[in-house]
C-alpha cells in the first residue's frame, strides 16, 4: 500500500494561543513538510485548492512545483483541483509542467470541491454544479489523450484542432476522481476507468464499503480491469508518540475547524465524545500513537482492499514542529508495518 499525506495549508489562529503566522511562513512550512515526507519514504503528498482566508493555497500546482525542486521520489498531487470552476486546459498545462519539473511525479485529483467560493470568483453558477464537472472532466481527459484537440461544450469556448502544450512525461498523466460519498460520482469514476479517491472524514468507514463495491462493479461493466484501478482512502488524522499526546495535539484544532465550518453549514457543534468515538477502531479518524494508526489503516484495508491511504495532517492549525514529527512517525513507524502487512494484497483484489 502507498501511504501519504494531504494538506489544505490551514492558516487559521492557533486554538491554543490565538497566534496566526504569515501566509509566507505557512507556505515555507508546507514545503518543509513535503520535503520531510519525501525524506522519510512516504509515497504521496497532496495539496488542496481553496479560495478562503483560512487556507493559503489557491493554486496547488505552483506549490507542488516548488516542492518538486526539493524532493526526489514522492508523488505530488492536488487534493483536490476544483475542476468545475477551473479551465481544464490550464489545469492540464499546469500539471504537465509539474510533471516535467518533477521528472514524472505529478498527479491530478479532480473533484467538485467541498466549498463553493470559487464558483462566483470565476464567474460560474452553482446551478450548473454537476454539469460543469462532467463537461470539464470530459475535456481534461481529451487533453491528455492527444496534443491536438477538437472539442465543444456548453460552458467553455470550443477547441478546433488546437495544440495544447507542454506534454507531460507520464503517458497518460494520472487523473484520479475524488468523491465524498455520492453514488453517481463513484459510478462515473468506474465507468471512465479512473482511479478513485474516497474521502472518509466522519462516521463508520464500513458504511462506505458499498460505494467501493459499486465503483468496482461499474468499472467491470464498462470493461475495465478492476485490479488495475487503484482506490485511495483519504482521512483526517494525526500521529504522535502516544495516544494521549496525539489526542491532546489534534483535538483543539479539530474542534476549531469542524465547529467553524459546522456553523457555516448548520451542523451541530462537535463534541469530545464524538471525537473519541471517531478515533475508535471503527471510526473515521486516524488519530493516535503509531500502533493505533497502523491498526486502523489495516482495519480499513480489510474493508476496502485499497492501494493508497492519505491522511490529512492536520484538521486545523497545528504547530509546525508537531506536524513535522507526525510526518516522521508516519514514514518511519507506520508505513513500514502497513506496507509489510499489505504486501501482495493487490494480487487478490476482487475481480
């Protein structure tokens, strides 16, 4: 199994001190985190796209390009690219450029996004939410097939035998579909034969098993080899030397972010009891000491037979040095055991 991290580059006040670092420092910290993840042998680092004051990355490809020059092996992906409100030509060009700079380590994780600020910012209507994603994904996939493209749609000017450059090293440039639990989305990914990134950020992971089964069934029906289609499970989490230290570190920023977003969306406020339940063996949070996190990842692998696990470090603002230590623990303590225990699992993936 591949293990990695994704970050939204949160830059909200530290819930313990109220301090906020400058966005320039937050970006420098992020590059250091990606560099360390590469050094400790993690497989993937993802950077999210947001257009809000509490996150500092609106252009993942720019940040990942900076990281490409500080890393050697780790794969670099968006997490996610909000394709619905972007131009697929520019997305493809940006990540093709990243692929060249990184010598073939770029990926696109395409999704509709969990926030909506980008739609009015770039002149799109939320009424077209689903149609925008379908149309723009179609164009993105066409762009990676050929350097000259003829295409027409509703929400973008047509292309008539136009060249799109540069071309990436990887053929094709990897495109994952990121979903949050909508059956139609997993069917789309399976039918298109694209890898699936499933975000499980709350509730019991076991309830998502039917979605992964649906994805693989849709792929089979479309004639794709499911053994060649990886699944990534993307979760919130944090690793520290001990269970108590992990909880003490992760709970305050988790409460801050989930409470703030919850108020925007009309959710009830999170509680400590919910947090503790979520980090139990059958919950969604991967928060604990190395042994606990290993156990939870392996439990999820029993459920899904997935090939990649990405953990968001962290949900909310965490001191940089604590994040760095968590990355070190994930790479040196957690990843070797998980890889050993899941070695050869892809060969017995359900057909």
